[in-house]
C-alpha cells in the first residue's frame, strides 16, 4: 500500500469556472473523486489538499515524509518562481512528481520554465485530470525501479535478477496484464521470466513483431492500439496495447522488457521513463 500526498497550489480551487478553455470544466472536487475512484485499483491511500498560500504548501511538503511515500504536486503559478517550494522538496528528499493540467511547454514563455522540475523524479503536463493519475503511476513506477536497484546486487544469479524485476513490475500495476523479459540469443529473442498467460511466441526473430522491432530499431516502442499495427504478433485477443523497452549492457542490447495491456492506449511517456530506469538496472547487474 503506497501512501501519497496530492498537493494543489493557488487558484486551483477555482477549477471548473477558471479559464475552462485551458483547464477544462472539472472542478477540484471532480478531480479528487476521479482519483478516489482509482485508488482501490492502485492499492493507494492518499490525501488531497489545496492551498493558495506558499507557506501552507511548504508546511505540507515538510510534514510529508512522516506520513507519505511520495508527493504528486501541481504547484500552479508557484511552479514558475517559488524557490521556497523547490527547496522544500529538495530538503525533505521525498519522491515528488510535478503535474500540470495544461501543457505548459506550449503556453506563454513565463510558464514554460519550472523552478521545481529538476528536484522532481518526473514531470507530467497536458493530460488534464489524467495527469494526476499518471503522476501516481510515475511514483509507483519509480518506486519499483528503486526497489529493483536496491535488491539487484543481492541476487544470486541472472535468473533471480530477471525474476525479481518481472515480479516487482507485474505487481505494481493493474494495467499490466502480461509482463515479461525476452533475452537476445543470436538473431532471436527468447522469452525468459514472465507473469501472465503462457505466450506462443517463445522465440522471436529480431526484426519481427513489435518485440523484434524494438531491438532492430534500438528504441522503446509504445503501441497504443496493437490491432492497428501491422507488426503485432498476436498472442492474446485481449491485448490492446503494448510497450517494449530494450535492456542495454554497455552499448549492446541484451534483452527487453515487454508489457501487454488489455486496456487500449495504456502506456504513455512516463511509463517509458520508469521502465527504462528498471531496464538500466537489469542491464547493469546481468552477468555476462
Ligand atoms: C497549471 C499551469 C500554471 O502555469 C498555472 O499558473 C496554473 C495551473 C496547470 O495545471 O496547467 O495555475 O499548473
């Protein structure tokens, strides 16, 4: 059970009637209920607060480590100039994700700069209220990467290392319906540990399917709708979206993390960021 503090800065109490063409018609209460409805699924306990006062936000940040594992913060206008909020996050060293309803990178120049961003583990903007849920996911995903980082050096062998990574990832997210690792063997990928239904694709030639394409193209691939992608090698009719993240040792790809979801469009850039962190740890500790 993760305990998360969700903090909202000035003027967000006016959501719903405040510039709805930018911030939408949901009120802050609607956003609170939206997260509340998802909390059970994410096994999440959370506290949701808003203040128009910098000091009150700082007090909440300073008190957070005693009660919470992480913070999702929409600092609102303070994003762009509050060194005091930045210093509070940096001082208490609690994993924090910066979230904005609007895409601040496409707005006025003064909004494009955040003084908070580089003390946060991730930044999410432009997804409206879903951004808060993605913020929670980013905290959970980075927590998995941190746990695998801590436990990886103690694993007896490669088998134990892959099992650890797969099981921690699979357990963290309800949207992961198949979570596995393929390892490179010559010009093929061979399935290793996985959680989910057995796959018919135990060996995949590099260059084939989405799994093979990620290795051939040397990049993470997110497929929002597998049925619209001609590369997709069907394994389950229930699979709707997929993410494949290469695992590097030094400069060479030695394998990949493959995750399928029964939900359409389940993977966004923040999923890529925390999964690439986990892939990096696996690549670092995998013995030649
Ligand atoms: C905001 C963006 C900020 O620039 C602005 O001052 C806000 C809301 C957002 O959620 O899009 O108050 O943080």
